[in-house]
């Protein structure tokens, strides 16, 4: 069709583009397969059967999350139950300022990281956390919840030692609810919880 040979050039270029695309696609698959979120231990824990009552609704998975991390000093938490609430590759992200710093930082943790960092404190000091107000938004199989929390060292303490907001991102696979992300920030004097997040 083209007398100057541009058709042949275009054909060769198209073949080369396809080869580059395939090579990049395969590289992407390789990198995805090596991602930490698909590691063998995480996959094994993902097969832990959740309690039906923990994951049947948004309210129940929120309640299970608070319940599983709460308990008196000296009580070992049920970390298998904790892991059963999270979708493979899920993340927990505490945010806030360190003492004497002005920059707000976020630390991205896997459920394993959270257990490693938090279990000693939770099981030694005693820790009870509950949601006091949940603002839920849902579309189809995804939901996000701003859950205002109160933390106490003992269940009977009159006042919490800390309050803040847990931001949950959830997904329903058609059978149950899963936690994809929990990102949270503690209340501070300069950043009080707005009244709309304290109402039931």
C-alpha cells in the first residue's frame, strides 16, 4: 500500500512494541508475585477461618476488632482471630506527630507488624478499646467507617487515657466482610475530635 516501505517499518515497530509490552507485563507479574503481601506466612494466616459472627456485618467486624485487642493485663490475645479479620495484604496505619516534632508521620504496618509491635504492650499493661460512634458510608461491596474510639487500661476506668478516630476501609467478597485498612490518629489538645464524630 505504501510505496516508500513505511508499512514494513510500521509492522516491525508494531512487533517490537508488542514484545516490549509482553516483557513489561511479565516483569510486573514477577514483581507482584514477590510482594511481601503475598508471602507464605501471610497466605497461611489468610486461611484461618473467621468466626461467622465476627464478619457477617459491618457492625460485627468493628466489634470483633475492638474485642480481640482488648483485655486485662496478663491476658494473651487471640491473634489468630485478629488475623482472620484482615484481607490478604491488608494494612494498619498509625498517624500522628512524634514528641517535639511538627511533621505528621504515617507508619504502614502489616497485621504481623502490628502484632509484633503492640502485643507486648497490650498484654502487659492491660488495654480496653471500644468504638463510641461509627459513621458508616457504603457503596456496593465497599465501605468506609470513621469509628471514634476510647482507650482504657481497665474496663472499669471512668475516663479513657486516649481517644481518637479509626478509619476503617472494608470489602465484602459476597460471603463476608474483610478489613482492608485501618488508619488512625489520636486526639490531641490542638486536634480535638469534632462533635459530629462523637454523636451516636
